[in-house]
């Protein structure tokens, strides 16, 4: 409830100014204070009205009020989320009221696009997560706390690296080549979240622009899911919208809040790699199986058998440590001058993951000023500044933990006898050296600033203007010492991106103030957003004559010009209709499709308001809702519709000393947004006065015009082009249940949610899977199958006679030949990365000042393709083995999980092949995970009041403490570092030397003064 | 009052919706212009033509040559290579591991040539003579590009009696469309048409032979006819080139082809930093370069070193780690940081003529002997290994073929010579497989195949 209060603060302020104080003469003056019955905190903004009159007031920021009222009259105290109280005035002159929170959360409000609405009246599907459910959950980036808490929102946390992001998908995946991420809107600003535009993959993880947002500053997160909710974002709403509302100033009273978290972390699982003796034994077995005798030759890294036996390096231990994280937040709320209040905050985070050389340091500062010079006018300025620096180990395959699971063999020493680093196996085989001699970091400076003006000329009409600037300077920089380079000379680089993203919007709201039970409100708005990204890549190579070399990248520049409107109608508090329309024009669209129009319509019926249900004790609330609408996705590269030529700009680009010009890109004037037509049907019901609450939604999203970056027939002489070609269907059910199992002194609440998803690519415009591409992770787009279908050769069994793998050919016949691609190839759809259902279960227990909360998340039906195990458990090579390979064929008659050891691809079905992409590496990805457990103790006020402390809270939290899974790899919740947006859509559950997530134990302290 | 605000909101709206230009953002990057502005004048077309020349380096700058050599029997691949060269060398290219680069670059050249032809009549400042020259140059480039692709990606001319077996797509316009493969007969017909028209209209000299001349067209025609077993015409065209006196046969042997012999070439320039022939880098053995493609030891022993006193042995090759287990023979004739790549040159035309002279319906033994002897005199620094005037046709043919192989080792000719001979009826084995083995035809990239376009069969 406190949260709602905070959200409403600005509105309350305005309302209080509007209503004023309708005092009447010759009456007694009453003063008093309104507090929350459970916490005892003062309640500002409570409406106090003399019953049967228009005489009323609103409690101030300290919860205090003054009202004139006649004796014998009754006062009504009402506030959003609380049970209205009626008090008869007797002789008293002071009146202290404590309001009880309503279990019927019917007046809860929810942030929607360009406004707020009462949850009761909402016809769309919106999941809301309060700061309370965010704050104590330790995560490297805020979006991962959505996991298991918002039905229909799939959150796949990336890896255990500091600042690693999560792949967030709202109601399935409806994109192939374009980014399928939802639109992130912070305080009304669609923020920059272009992962691949910033450089994509650095040091083993994708860049995460969201990691600069401090979770402590977030008041609430709303995820808009269906068309009626996202329709107001038009061509950018199809993949869902995540609205982040930050904490704002409230009240003039000086309030200080300090909080800190201290955490220790380790990996969720240590992957067992073989030690030196085991590795040598396996190598020898391979050597002998291949028909050789004697001491095995050709050891990797130029090692001799004798030397190899001398060393036994545990590379995992060399590159991991106990992670230590600390976070400090200090916030102050105070009045600056008359009608001017402020919130000023600062925080510092040092997040050292369990990987050596992987530290995220972040400093945040934020300021919010609210100025209310008159009851008609309200101005607010919000400014945040974040400086983040993340040091990175190498890419998975050439540094950090990945190398410890791959190229770094236990037979290699860390150092040579002379003290220099051993690099016989190549740089990739000595992650200690890489950590020492190669320094890389992502440094980011980000500031998000907004100015909001609210003007209410009449009680029916209001205007708001919002102007915002989101600026980011992102740098990936590093140095590599000469010892690692073939030239022997140092190398340094800096890749710099600057993103200027600004927008403004003007919104007018009008309440028609109709009579006789009709309620009609209209909103009209206009928005312009522009973004410019500039980039320069510079490197310094000491081995070159001219050391510095710099490339200026193409400016990425786009605009959206939009008009939108929303009509909300309600009759008799029960029949609800909402219509929205947005028109979006964008510089990204081709000239034949410059503007898109996105209408939605939603209907709702609060059945429980009908006479036949009114006052029903069993079913206290029932709302049915339905919506249909069209939204779009415009995450396409800029200028894709424009035909361009290139000119030679330097002498070396010329031909025989003369300038050249040639076609670069073939125009596509028809290029437009992806179109999603969504149907949403659902109900909300509460039973037993709200002790049981449930929500249900069915959704069907038909997405057409899906972008594919088509390889234009090579014989045309052009490369590839983005075209609106494919179609995808996402269909599912979301169900959530909230119960208050025990009330009273010992309280027990349960929240459970589950979502199902059926995802199918229904049309690919006649393209073959090869033309669409997919590549590195062996996940593909195939008509009739889900996005991200594992396309692999089916592995049948190990032949007990000779230990060779037996595959299935296209027709399903057993064969010992391995043939992957081509018309005759055996690769077939064999699995999928998208789960059938996911969800979460939260149990909260409260007793006196204690609160224990546990969150389990679960996922069923997805397969994980452990792409690196084909080398860790395949042919003997220059990779280390996982100990899983102990279950292998050794002699005729053995029934084994993995094939005979060998050095030759021919023994696994194809001569010369090293990597066998078969279902041998496709695993069941089901899991149940204790994502979070938090034990909190609210220290009673009387114990700390003497120290000037108004509230104090300590907590212990655990993240990823338990995981139940059959998956043999590192971590069943995985999103590897992806190559591009397509890869991110298609390969959520693919692992390639991906560091497992962190298991974290945190202690925390919050103090309010 | 509220009306006023509504009107204001709408006015703002109208203002912006009229600003269409807000939504027209064109790419701003160095060296990028809009297609609509790109080709306006004669100079623009000339630059487009230059770009068509420039991309020739993408396939004839070493890529076509090394792929051809990897399929044939002159070279071996260094152990431990993991790129598509392995598939080419092992002769099982697939939709994923293939020489897509040659294919792609050749069709880019074809696109640029077609755009030249389509724009010649549309721009300002074009004179008739410029138009004629540029059209001829574009046709020349279009033809030699098709010729490169058809030799690698289809069975050779003569594989079927009518040559109606699948060839490659003929592109004579810049349309983007899905097309089926044309037959080999159709492809050769188009190549001949383009080259013949180019031969007529091309000038005799053109910027030091870095641009096409009628001589280059004749040399190209000679190669095409040669490949088609039309030795009569191959002899005629190569004779026109050899006898032109425009090009001079260099008397002394040099590791790189002498300027005087170059009929059409790609030129590097150390001053400007322009570099061509980078794909020959896989042969290089100078400095820190370790060659990935090496001379097959048996070829070195039995063919290259077959005659003592051959100056080419030391000039073209270098033996590393002699006598050791890891001995290998590297080419040294490609050791250049800024090479000049000969696309057509006199030595090749002489050797082509020698063989054509013997195979045409009325053999010209004298010319063949002279051509072979010119080569041998230079290769040995004396006439000791020269053919006698009385040598039989068989001996001369064998000598001509040996010299062609020795002179052009590593330059991609051997494969197509063997396929030509195989398709003419000889019993030819290429490194253990028949000349028409499916693996000797390069597979198309997987993304090229569609309902109309059928990929090549792959070896089992």
C-alpha cells in the first residue's frame, strides 16, 4: 500500500491544491492526523469529507489535517487502497485516525502509457512489480528481478558475469532478425537499449545498457502485455512495454534513508573438468583406440608426454574467486522552499563477480524537484547520472572461465620455468595470462533527464508536457600486452559510442463529466523522438609505423513522429470500453509505408457490480475483459529502405589510381514495421473479501510482416536486405493466484503464476532455412516450428560393438555416417529453446517484525543445446574434457552414454570433422530454482527511536540457492553471449562456455531517519 | 478556453505532419551517397566502370586460382587448416563450406558491368566513343566473370554432348530476381557474344593494360574457345595476340611475369597503399609467412625437377626444412607485398597456342615447336632442352602440356586443362578421382538454392 501512496504523490498534491479547503463559518475546528494502522506511518493525501456535503480537505504531507465541521456530523476518511472510515464528531477537537489497508485492492492504480489508471477500470493485461519486490533481490541488472514475478514475461538471465543482462520476452517471441526486446520506458522516456548498436559482445557477454539503472531508485515496474495496453505505443509496442517509474520527492519533511547490501557469491555449479592424469589417460585411450601404440604423440601445445605429466593445473580455480559485492544508497527527501520539494540520492556499487577480473563499479546520483506554484500548475525536474565501469575477462573461448572449460588443458602450466606465461597452447589456453596481460572494460556514462509540466486550467481539462534527454557515452576499451601478440608489441583500443536520445510529448486529458452514471475521458497526445548515435573506433598498435588508426562509424540517426489518443468510457461503474489509436511515422520506414496506424479496442464488465452479485461474500469481485488491437515492432536498422552507393575515399580504395563508385544497398521502399494483431481474453476475480485473488488471461498474437534480413540471391550482385516476410503466432494462457492463507499475528501469503506459450513460425515467405540463416548455435527458423528450433542430426545410441555413435538419417534409419547439411543432410528439427510453460511461486510469512519470503521459479519444456560439450565430450583435441565423459564406451559390449575415445572424425561418422552437431548435446532444460529467499527483520520503532531513527530493517537474502534440474551442464537458466539480435531471439537456451549464474548471499540494512 | 488548447494541439500536430522531411533521414557516412544521386554524369559511369574493374581482384586476384589449384593435383594443403580450403582440397564443398567468395565477387562485377550498360544512355556528357568503349569494357568484364564462375561451379564444357547440363545464372541486367541456372551451352554462348562484341569495340591500348583492350578480349576469347575444345578459333585468337607485336616475350626468366608480357593485369601500388592479389597470400613463404598451400612433393620431385638445369626450380620454389620430417616445398613466385596480378599474359597465350596448334583439325607443328622452344630456351637459359624440328606431334603435345603446367604452376590452369582434356575423351584422373567427379565441382552457398535454383550434387 505504501507503494501506491508514493506513486500517487504528485497526483495527490495536485488534487489537494485543486480541491482546496471549503471552509464554512460558525463551525468547530477539528485537527488531527491520519496514519496507517499497520505501520503507524502518517498518510498524506487522505480525503476527508463531511458526509453529505462538499465540505472537505486532504491530509498534508505529515498526514495532518484541519477541518471545520458541525457537531453530530460524520467525517468520511477515504484513501486509495484503504477501507473508508466514517467517524461521528462529538465534542473532540482533535481526531487521530488510523486507516486500515483494504484487502480489496480495487483502487490500486497502475501506470499506463502516458497516464495512470485505476487497476479496477483497466481492460488490458498489465503486470506490476513494486519496489518491495525488487529491492531485496540482488541482481546485476534490474530486469532480471522480473523473473517469476510477472506472468507472461519470460526472463532468461544471462550468465554469472557482473552486469550481465537477461533476455526478456513478453508473451513469446515475435521477431526473427529484429530485436524482440520490449520497449523500455523510464519515467516517460523510451530509453536507449540497442545492445548490438553499442558493440554487441564484449568479453564474454552482451553489452547491457540497462545495467546503469540502479534498482534502488525504482519505485515500480509495469509490464504492458496486450494490445489495449501497448497500443498507445503503436509501432513500438508489439513486443510489450516495460515502464519503469523512479522514486520521486514526497512531502516537505526531511527524511533520510540509508541502505546497504553486502554479498558474497560463487557459481551455481562448478563444472567438473578432468585433471591432468585423467586427461592424459583419455588421450592415451583415444590414441590406442585409433590403432596407435606406444607413447601418444602430437600432444597439443607442443607438450611432450613427460612434460605433460609434470603439471596439473586446475584452471577453474585459477580464474574464479569468492565474489564480493557491496552497495550503498543514501537518499534525502526535503522541502527546499515554499512549494518546492526535492529528493536527492546517491549510491555506490562495487560488484565483483566470482570471476577473476570481472568487477562492476557504479556510482549513481539522482535529483528530483517538484515545484507547485499554484493549484493549477506543477513542474518537475528529474535528473539521473550514472557512471559504470565493468572490467571484463576474455571471450568465453579465449579467456576467463570459458577457457578454463575449453582450451586451457590441465597438462599446461601457468608459467614457464623462466617465470614468463606459458603460451604453448595459444593465448586461449592460458586465461591467467589473459587476465593479467589483457585489460578490457566497458565504461559507460549515462544521464537521463526529464522536465514535466502539468497544467490544469479547469477541473475537467489538463495538459502535460514532457521533455527528456537520455545521453549515453559508452566505451569499450582495453590494452593487450605485446607478449600476447605475434608482433610482440602492445596494442590498445577504444571503441566509443555516443547516443543522444531526446523526446518530448504533449498530452491533453479531458473529462467530459457526464451525468447519470456515464463517465467519459479522452486523451490526445503528440510525441517526437529523435536519436543519434555516433561512433569512433580507435586503436593503437605499437608495431605499426603510424600507431594510431581510427575509424568513424556511420551515424545512426532516427526519428519517430507520433500522434495518439485514448478514449475511456464507463457506465454505471461496471461497463467499460477503451479505444486507442496511434499513428507513427518513422525515418526507418520505406517511402511507401511512411506512417502506420495502430488501433485497439477493449471491453470490460465488472460483473460483481451487478445486482445479482453485489454483496456476495463468496465472490467479491469479478471482471471480464476482452481486447483486440494492432501494434507494431520497428526495431530495424536505420536507412534499410534507402538505396545507396559507395564512393572510394582513400587512394587504396581506388582502381588504378582512379576513383570508383558502386551500389552498396538495394532499396526497399516498402519496408515497414512488423504487425502484430493481438486478441486478449481474461478475467480477474476475488473471493472471500479478497483473501483469494486470481487473474486469468488467454492471448493470441498473430504477427505478420516479420523482418528477415534476406540474403538476396547472390547472383544479383547485392548482399542482403531487410524485408517484411515472415509470420509468427504466439498463443498462451496466463494464470495467477494470490492467497492470504493465514491472517492475524502469523501471516502467510502465497502468489503463484504460470504462463504457457505456443510459438510457431507460420510463414517464411518461401525462403529456405539456409536463406534465413542461423549459424553459430544450430538454432533455426523453420516453417511450422517455434522460433529457435534446434536443427541437429539425431543421435540414436552408441554401438556397443565398436563404441561409435549411431545417428538417424533423414528417414530415421540408423547410420554411422554423419552428414549435417544439404538436401541429403540428416539435420532435422530436433528440439526447441522456448519452454512450454514458466512461472513463479512466492510464499511470504510474517510474524511480528519478521518476514520470510521465498521465490521459486520454474521452466518446463525447453531444450538446452550445450554447444561447447561437443568439444568437451567429443573427440580428443586441444580441449579439456568434462568428467561426464567417464561414462563412455571402452570395450565391446559396453552400454555407454558417450562414444569411444578417438582423435579422428572418421570414428564419429565423418572424416575431417571435429564438431558433431547432434542431439547428443541437446538436453532437457527443465528446472525449478529457489531464485530468492529473503528473511527480513523490522526492528521495532521503540528500540531505535532514541537514535533519531524512524525505521530500521535488516535482512539476509539468498539468490539461486537451490536448483533442481536434470541438465548436466553448468546452469539450466542460460543465455549465452549472442552475435546479433537474431541470435538473441533464436538462441535463448544455448550455452557455449557460458559462466553459470551466481549464487549470492546478501546481508542488508535499511535505516530511515 | 479549452477550445483554444485543442486548436493549439491540432495546429502543432498539423505543423509536424506537414514536416515530412522530419522522417527522411539519409545515411551520413563518409563515402556513402544515395542511389538516386549516384549516376548522373559520364564521370559517374566511368567510376562505376572502375568499380567493376576493381572487384575483379575479388575473384581473379587469387581466389579463383587457389580454389582451382586446391581441387587439382599440383598442391597440398598444410595440416591443421580449418577453413573452407579444407573442404575444397578434400573435394567435398557444401552449402556452408565452399568458395562463396569467388561466386559473390564475380556477380558483383557482373552487376556493376550491367549497371554501366544500363546507364550509358541515360547520363549527361557521354560521347559516342566513350559510350562505345565503356560498353565494350563492361561486356568484357561481364564475360570474364561468368567464365570464372562457370568453370568452378559447373561440370566442364563437353561434360554432356549438347552441353545442356546445368551451368550458372547468366545475368545481363541489374534486376533482383530469382532465376534458374542456365545450361553450360547458354553460358558459353553469352560469354562468346560479350567477348566478341568487346573485341570489336575495345581500343588497342587502355591505360597500360590495367583496363581492357581488344587484345585482352582476344586473349580471353582464346581461353574460352580452348576450354570449348574449339582449337581452331583458340589458335586464331591466341595467334593474333602473340603476333601483334604489342607484347614482347621476355627473353630472361623472372620470378614474376615481366610487364612487357601483360595483356590485362591488376596493379598494386605501394605509394597509395593499393593492394591486389591478396588471396595469393596463402602461397607466400617470405618473411614470417608460412604458406598454407604448398607444392605437392611428388609433383616437385617428378614434374618440376624432372629436368636438371631448369632455372624455374630455384626461381619459383623454395624447400623448407630440407630432409627433415617436416620438409615442405613452398612457392616463391608469389612472394610480393604489392604484387601485379596477370589476368592474361603472353607466356600463357603462347602455351595455349602451342597446344591448340596441335589439336586443331590441321595441326601447325612448326608454330607449336617454336612456342615450346621459346619457353624452354628461357627456362634453361640455353637451347639444350629444345625440341627438334623433327619431333612428332605427340612429343610436342606432351612438351607443350608439361611446359604449360610448369610455367603456370599455382595459377589455377591445371584443373581446367585436365577437365578440358577429360571432357574431350581422354582418360583423366585428378588426384585419384575422375575428371567429372562431383566433388570437383564447387558447391553453391546454401542460401543460393531455391525452388528454381538447384544446387550441385555432393559427394557421398
